[in-house]
């Protein structure tokens, strides 16, 4: 009886998380469309002026002076990465990443979904050092958009497929964090890097000493964010690192779970839509077939629409064939293919990585890579929908708990 109650609680939490992410996916889409419309309509000048508006915060000699766009990308997105860090830590300690049996299949899928798009992009852009900066753009997955697409099929899809996609996305986010830390750091300031390390040590020490007040970690986290910003390491990494220092705690007295629950709504309904609104506004005037057929654009489109499904299916298929893992319960290979296509919806994370990849290139290729992200994500969504429709058209409709109707006992 207790096990049944606990299982229902876990399923309820998963259902609530999926509901939130699905709604956020539709809001993301609306925000992106609005940004695209404003960037290409009579209000384009006001849209550009808003993003270029300079905002400054200064305390004595310490000043942070950035346009509104970078406050979103460097500041608000640090909160998004902070939430990712909290989710990863919780999953490692007691969730989907705590059991080796649960992580093999999505881990293999994530490895294929990262490597194959990068190879396709690299093959098309080899020899162009500036273009090669964007090799990781097509390896990202936008989980909110992906779950939004899955929601179109309602109860026709098994819940285990959604859990697989969620777990794969966690690995994908971890990989994105490592890629940003290793490959997209700017000119490093050793002095500020040392300050950031000392601040991070204070956060780890607070955790070790059993400090449970979230406010203490918030203060330390803001200081770490400023130090990281000044050091050349991308400031969003401060969010991930400070998240790893938040104690999990036990039961209802869990600082980590409390902050994670509090942040889900503002991140899903405000931060990510605002990021989409600010970064999806690609001016289409002047873009032609030569831009669409450029190796950078084709590399992103090919990586998202072909690299993700091929890589995910190849690696997971090899794992199943070798007996290392098995398909999720109630899932067939056609449904796996549909989910693999949907993982090619890179959108938010792809735009974020693209901004980092080309920020030092004087704007070269940035519009083309954004064009590739928008086109590739749309094609991946369409291909995923078509594949899932074929894969579910002859399947019995499932109830809310994933059991085929007519077979419940």
C-alpha cells in the first residue's frame, strides 16, 4: 500500500512537471513568433532599440554595464542554468540518474544526439575557422518545445517515452554546460577567476557546515555571477555551480526542492519566453536562397533534422542489440524515431549556444545560424509529428496513467 502511494506521488510529480513544460513550450512558440514579427514589421526599429537599451548596475568602482539583450542572455539565463543545476543534482541523488539501469538508454541516446549533429555540421564547414565555432549549435534540445509537441498526441503515447525524452534532455543539458565551460570561454582574467574560485569554495564550505538558509547561497551566488562575468568564463556557469552547492536536505525541509519548485514557474513562463522573444527576432530582409544554402545554415539544419535522429537511433539501437539496455515499456522503434526527430528541436539552447559561438566573430554567420535553427527546428518538429502519427495510428488510446484503454484490470 505504501509503495502504491509513493508511486502515485512520483507519477503525480512527473505529470505536473510535464504539464508545466508542455504549457511553456506553447508560450515559447508564441514569444518566438512575436519576436520574429516585430523584427520584420513596422515596429522593427523599436524592437531593436529595446534590445540595445543600455542598463547599468554600479556599486563603487564595480560596474556591470550591458544592453538589455545581454542582461537577458547573461543574467536571466544564469537563473535558467541554476534551475538546470538543481534538477541535475536532485536527479543524481534520488531521481532518474541515481540508478544505472535507468540511465543507460537515454545516456546512449544523448551521446548519439550530440556527436552526430556535430559531425554533420563539421563536415559541411570544415576549413572555415569562424564557421566551425558553431559546431555545437545543432547538438542541443529544447525540452519545453519537445514536450509541447509530444502533448499533441495526448494519451496515445506511453508515459515511458516522455520519461526517456526528459532523461535524455538532462544529459543534453549537462553536455551543453560542459561545452560552454570548455569551448566558449572568453579571454580569461586569472585574478577574477581566482576570486570566483574563492567564492565557490565559500559556497561549498557553507554546504559542508550544514547551512540550510537559501538566502545565504543567493548572496554567494550573485557574487559568484559577477566574478564569473568579469573572469571571461560565461556567467551562466555560475548558476550551475552554485546550484550544486544547495543542500538537498530531507523531507519537507529540502532547500534544493523548495527553490526548484519556486523557480519552475518563473523560468518556464517568463525567463525562457523572454529569451525567445529577444533572440528569435531574425530580420528576414536581405536573406535569400544563398543564405539558406550556405554551409553554416545547411550544417545547422542537417544537424538538427538528420543528425539527432540518426545519432540517437544508432546509439540506442546498438545498446539494445548488445544487450546493454532495452526499450522503455510500451514503446516501439517507430515511436523512438519520432522522439528522436523531436529532439532535433534545438531552439532555445541552440540560440543560446549560437550567441556564444559567434559573439566574438563580429556578427559573421549569426543571422545564417539563426535561420538554420528556426528552419531546422520547424522541420524536426514536423518530421517528429509525422513519425509519431504513423507510430500511434494503430495503437490503442491510453488512459492518463499510460495503460491502454480496454486492457486495464
